[in-house]
C-alpha cells in the first residue's frame, strides 16, 4: 500500500468518526490504567461491568490494597485471567505507592515497568491519559492493519512501529481508536462486514465480503380456523 492510499484511509476514518474515544469507562488516570490492565484478553463491556462496581469502592492505589485481593477477585471474576490480573494489580498498586507517590507515571519507560503493564497497555495510557501520539496495537488493530494492507507485520510490535511511521502526526492520536472500533464493529475476525466499511474502496483485502445478509423472514403463525 502506498502512502497516498493510507492518507485516504485516515481521511475517511476521520470523516466517519471525527472524535473517537475509548469505550472503557474511567474518571482518572489511575482508573484508566486499571481498566486497560483488566481489558487484556477481555471485552471492554466485561471490564466496564467490573469497574462500575470496583471504582466506587476503590479508585486509588491505597484503596485497592485496602480492598484486598479476595474482594478484588470477587469483583472481576467474570473477566478472563482474573487471578493473574488480581496479582498484577495488587503489585502495580504497591509500586505506584512506593515509587511514584501513588500517581500514574507520565513516561512510557516507567509505565511499562509496572506489573501487568505491557507495550499495548502503556501505549493506551500514554495516548488516552497524556494525549501522546502513540498507537497501541491490540488484536483488533493488528488484524485491521494487516488485513487492509495499511501496516503489515507478524508481531504487534512491528505493526506499531510501521503504523507510527506511516501515520502523519495530525492523525496519530486518533488512529488507535479508529482501527480498534473498525475491527470491533465492522472488520470482524470471522467475517468482515465490508459492505458498510468507510474505507472499503482503499482496502487491499482480497476476500472482501460485499454482500449484506438477507433480512430474516419472520415466521407467520397461522391462526386456527374457528368452527
């Protein structure tokens, strides 16, 4: 894919959604960090269901530690990998208190050293909380970037580097959200819904699904004949 086509993709995504936002619910940088840590291999919907219970009870590192691992686990137990996430969040809160005065660090290198925080999580926090032009690559972004041809790579790290290189600065802060939402709702893993995709004409995917499904016919119930 050439750079001219990439720019057309970005323009189309911007026109379709001028102000994209994360679907995770949060009211502070700490809440955002915890929500993103919990979202690994889980849906935003399931995370929001948990944090709606969690954050009114504990929305600071010390409050989470005071809540304790058992209560924390009970709140997030419907989320995938909940046991390991509980351990990581408890250690993360300890590190924030011990090394960062209970505050979420504002630099990538410090973020990525926190327990349970990887490349994707750190990039999301830098982008959403601190408005840095990073592009986090989750499963949706990875799939869309490869499938469309925008930025092909065998690993999320390679795709992230390419996306940040190919995406002009004015679009970079929003690109992460555009690709996530496109992958979540249109460019789905099993069967992309190309007929309603805003960038279909620029996409280089060879097996496009351009036929919308036929509407399901409602089954009419026959009334019994009265004597």
